C-alpha cells in the first residue's frame, strides 16, 4: 500500500519502496468547509488585501482539487505541505477574524446610528407633537378669546336691542300722541273750515247784495224842496224874492253835482259823447264843446258869469238829451218788463237864464233834475239786466 502527499505527490509510505515518512491527515469534514469559507472570503470580503488574497487564492485552487476526492476519508500531506496548509488556514482565520471585527464594528456603528436615528426620530416626533400641541393650544386660546369677544358682542347687541326696544316704545307712544293730536287738529280744522264756509257764504251774499246796490240814488239824491228841485241838498234855481233867493255858490254846487252825475252815468253805461267833454270839479265844474268847425270851446259853470254859465248850460242840456236818447234806444225793446217812460228831449231855449223870468228857469231846472233822476233809474235797470244775464250765463 502506498501513501502519497496530496500536495507535492511525494510518496510517504510504500511497502515496495520502503518509504516510511510521517503522514499528516486532515479529515474531509474539516477540510472541505474550511476551503469553502476561504474561497468565499476571497471572493467576497477580502478583495482589497491583495497579498493575502493572492496566497489564499493559490491555496484555495490547490486545495480545492481534493474536495471531490472520495478515495479516502481524510487527506494526507507531508510535513512541509501540511504546515504550509496550516499557514493558509491561519491566514484565512486571521482574515476572517478581521472580517468579523469589521463586521462587529460596523454592526455596532449601525446599531449606534440606528439608536441615534431612533432617538432623533423620537425627538423629532416629540418636537413635532409638542409643536402641534402648542399650535392646538394656541388655537384653543384663540378660540376661547374669540368666544369671549363673541359673548361680549352678543351682550352688547342684546343691550342695544333692549335700548332700541325702549326707543321703539317711546316712538310709538309719541306717534300715538301725534296721531291723536293730528286727529284733533283735523277735526278742529274741519270745524273751522265749516265756520269759514258759512262766514264766507255770508260774505258772498253780502257782496252780491252790495253788487245789486246802485249807489247813485244815495249819492245823488234828487228831490223837490218847496219851489225848487234839489240835488245832494243843493237847490238848482232861484226866485229872487226874499226867502226864495238862492246864493250863486249853491247854484254852482248844484250844477257841479249834475255834471258829476251825468259824467258818472255815461261812464257806467259806456256811453261816449262825441263832441262834448264833461269836467266835474265841484263848484268849479266846466264843459268843453267841439264845434262843427273843429274848434274846442270850454265854458265854466260860474253863476257870477251868466254868459259863460248860459252857454255851458246849453251844451250840458245837449249832452243830457244825447244820453236820454241813448237809454231810450237801448231799452226800447224791453218795454213792459220794466217801467220805461218815454224820454222827451229838453228844449234848450228854456235854459237860457233871464232875471225877468226866474220862475220859468227854475221850473226848467226842475225838469232837468227829473230827467237826471230817470237816468239813475235807467242805470239801475241796466244793472239788473246785466246781473240776470250773468246769472243765466
Ligand atoms: Zn508534500
């Protein structure tokens, strides 16, 4: 039987050759895993350490040749190879220990890092939570503050509402009072209105009554006083005898009234004398006449100047005749409705004053005054007709 060194192939024992050297055996069970771990160390972890790696590589490639050898339960080596192999194993062990140390160190580092991270994480989380809590607390405080403000506002609003209610109450009381006063006022106003209405109606009636009045009769009262006709109390005419002698001033006054009356009536009835102009001036009244030659003559009714008086009287009687004809023409158609005496024109000759025929002159003046009285009556008739027409319209 022959024993050969697995490494150097040296014959260690041989019966035939007579060799009997020391044989170093390593069981397969130990050898194979050791080689495996060396190989993995080379491959994985120890790439940087080139020298050791190289020797290990060499060892590994050499030793791995035996791995699948099933011939024996153990591998046999010579002394030199065996020690070489041990050296390889030691190196590998050393490397593995180093590797382990590095692992442990790294593991420690990792663990430290992890706990640091955890701690930081916890801290951060706590910080976050604290911040969140603070935020929430601050929000809560704000909400409480807001609620407080809202409560105050609500209270204020309630107070305001109460004040408004009081004011509203006051307003309605005042309004009612005002309504009451207004009602009273309107009632008294209506009463006053009625009073005024009745008063006004009275005034209207009075006004209507006054409108119907013809004042001419009162202002120019024409009467017969003894032998004389009078106007406004002045006698027109004179008889010369004692007690019947009329002063010049009275005659002037009477004729002045006559001029005024005719002038007024002509104005009232809207009658215009074409060539005669009456100038009533009391005792100093005058009359103007535009003759056919276009000459205007003015005469003064002064009984002291008989010539002027006489001429003026002639013109005045002409004017009276014209007015009389106007009335007769105007109211001829309503004969029967009113008492309408026919107008007879006065004779101018009778009005020429003559101291020898005082009675005739005085009677003529009476006739003149009668005509003037008829004028007043006609003016009243005219008024009445005008009023009736107004009423009918
Ligand atoms: Zn050997």
